[in-house]
C-alpha cells in the first residue's frame, strides 16, 4: 500500500517536472520567436522572405515596406517578380535556375516601388525554412544614389573623352609608373599609333627613343617636383616637332602638345631665305637699309653699317638718329615722309667728299603690311659718281661734235659753194686746163655731198 502510494507520488512529481520543463521550453521558443521578429522588423535595412517555388512573399520587414511603398498586407499578396521592371524578369528567372543553398551575393539589380520609380539595389540572399516551407531570405541595400553618381561620372568621363578626342591638338596622360592611361585621336595620328596599342604600356618602352632630347628630363621634373613645364622638342624617329605643355595630376602627369612640324619647316625656310638674302645684300657695296615710322633703323646690310661706323664711330645696335649730323640727313628724313605717304621714288644728290664731287642715287620704297598699311621704308643708296663723270664726258663730246657740225655746215661749205660757182663761170672750151676743170668740179661736188652727209648725221646734236 505504502509502495503504491510512493510510486504514485513519484509519478506525479516526474509529471510535474516534465510539465514544468515543457512549459518553459515553449515559453523560450515563443520568446525566441518574438526576439527574431523584433530583430527582423527592426533592422533598418530592407529584408523579405519569399517562397522558393512560388516566389510569393512570406514575410517583409518595416524597412522594406518603407522602401517599396506597399502596406504589409499588400506586400504579402505580391510575388518577387512584382517588384522588378518587366525587362528584368528574364534575368531573375535565369538566376534562380542554378541558385546555391548558401549565402549568395546576387549583385546589382534594378527594382521598382509601388509608384513605379526605379532604383538600383545590391541583393544578398540565402536559403532558409519558414513555417515549414523552403524559402529564401533576402537583404536589400539601396545603391541607387551611388549608381547614379557612377553613371554621372561615367557620362562626364565620356564627355571629357569626347571633348579631348574632338580637339585637334595631341593629349595623353601617364600614371606614376609612366604607363599611358589615356590618349586622344590627335595624339594617335601625330605619334603613328593607336590607343589600344599604347594604353597601359610604359611610354619609354613603347617609344624607346623618346628618352632622347628633353622629353624624359622635363617629364620627370613635372612628375617629381609637381610643376608645369613648357618646351619644344623634336621626336626624331617620326620627324615630328611638338610644343609641349606638361601638367602634374593626382595620379601622374598630363601632356598637351601641338604639332608644330610645319611651323618649324617654315621657320627653317625663312631662316635659310634670310641667310640667302643677307648673303645677297651683303655682297654689294651699295647701301641697303630700312626704317620704321619713327625713322629708327630696323635693318641694314654690311655696307650700310660700315658707312654708319665711318660717320658716327658706333656699331650696329649702338647708333641712334641723334648720332648723325642733322644737316646731312635732312634729305633722308624728308624722303622718309614722302615714302610713308605711299610714294616710291628715286633722287640723285651731289655732295663733296675729300675735296671731290660725289654723286649718289637714293631710292625709297614703302613697306606695307597685310592690310596695305605703310609700316616702314626700304632705302637704297648707290654711288653713281663714275657714271655721272662718264655722262659729263659724253656731254662734253656732244658739245664738241655740235661745234664741229656747225663748222662743217657753215664755215667749210661756204668756200666750197663759192668754188662750185666759179667753176660754172669758166669757159671750159677756151681754157688751157679744160680737161682739169671737169675733174675739179666733180671733186668739189663729191666734197659737198660728204659735208651734207655729215650735216645730216649731226642735225640731232645741233
């Protein structure tokens, strides 16, 4: 009897203990569920759980409700495809064809909310069991602002790239390892390469002879000292001259250059032409010079500067207008004014030098700019003393010829005319010199014809 009572008591005690433990376990489960629900709903990042087979939403937290704009009841009546734009659904279905069980970074996706406003998100998902069903839990990170910023950056980068490609001058960028990070079309053309060939390559390796000249020295200075440098240099392998501007950047340097090969060729031709012209004008004893509108000397040949040295004792670059005797140069300044008015002319002047008369021919010609404005005067002085002396001799000879012609036509012909008249009066039959008189008459007539010919030839001198 007592044993039965004890056994019954033990059964009751064990039952009470089991009951108490069971109640405590259920309470703990309920508390854990409440804790999970509070954690799920309270997390500030959008989260939802959906059926892995039907894609229907099974649970959604408060942050997701705020993000997508649906009420909880509306959300739980939707499917995963309802928060995707139509064009995104094929990619979503393909993604679920081979989805692993563990945690998955699904990458960037495009969603939309109840108002059909689109935004980019990063999706993280993993398999789970919810209310006894196979499900997937998803965490959403809104990256729309970041994506739009990246898109703006890409657009700006593309805009800058298009702008750099549109300019006619060369541009390329190098990082701190001297690797080409960008090259525009003008640089491709000037350097005879494509950006695909050179991008990412070390500049000095790709263009091995580019270390020649000033390139490496100036680039290194811009890179290390973080200063802008400007210089001109020839890249010999291509025969290309460039005017280069190199600027330091955050990651290296930027090089902007203008192809000045044609300008250099023109400069070289101008220089050679100038040398040839100097050789020509210095190969004469005539004086050649030019002046500006203030009558200051611009250029002169060697003969001119030798004369200046003789007159002033000063060399080229030292002399001014004040160094000349004003009475001597008055004729020049007066002539400059005529030439600046647009007149081209020549004059001859006579002066005394070392007790002798010297004759000089001076020519003045206006120098005009592209707008036909007179900006200077070119002057030419030639010593014509010998020519003038020769001319004077000719004039003296002409004078004497005129005198001879007058004598021939007046003083010589007059006696001859008398002789001819007397011959006509002679009786040729009675004269003892009858045979001589016709001969004398013929000779006198011949002499008369000679005098008449001389007179005709000298008519222009009289």
